[in-house]
């Protein structure tokens, strides 16, 4: 079985992180509670930020040995 290129694996993880962050943020928008804002900022934003950084990092070419 052939291995997937590293860029595909990194983009897959980036998309999962961004999707999870967006789902958390959408879920907290329907709740009117102070902890909803905390979850929005403390959980949702870092997930999206990490996903975006991982996506941009996946665009950097990997050096071959």
C-alpha cells in the first residue's frame, strides 16, 4: 500500500481542527451564558488558529534527503 504524501496528511489534520473549531463556535453562538463566550474564545479560537497555522505549514515544501 502506498503512503500518502505528507502534504495530504497535514491538510487533513488542518481541516479537522478548523472544522472542530467552527463547530464549537457555532454551538456557543446559540447559548446565552458567560461560559459560552469562554468556550468560544478559549477552545474555538485556538483550534481554528492551530488549523490555519498547520495548513500554512503544510504549504512549505519538505526537503528530500
